[in-house]
């Protein structure tokens, strides 16, 4: 593999790992922490995931998140 190809592959892997796609329980567990303890990037990812859902799926997402809040 050429060095430039290896760099590109590494970049793609790092980018895919750095964009969280949290599940509802991960969001609920993070939401149960105090605001000072919350991971801002994770909470933003949770909000974006909820916002991106079709309107019909949003209540289910909210319910799933709230069921995991401790």
C-alpha cells in the first residue's frame, strides 16, 4: 500500500471513530449526569440523532432515552 493510501485509510478510520452514533441508553446515562460532568460532544450527538429522526420516531427515541436515565 502506498504511503498516501495508508494515510487516507487511517484518516477515514479516525473520522468514523470520532463521530459518535450513540444509542438511546448511552444518551440516557449521559443525561443522568450533572451538566458539568456531561460529555458535550456526546450530548450534541444525542441531540443531532434525535433531531434527524422522522417525526414519528422521535417520541420512541425520547421514551428509550428516558427509560435509561438513572
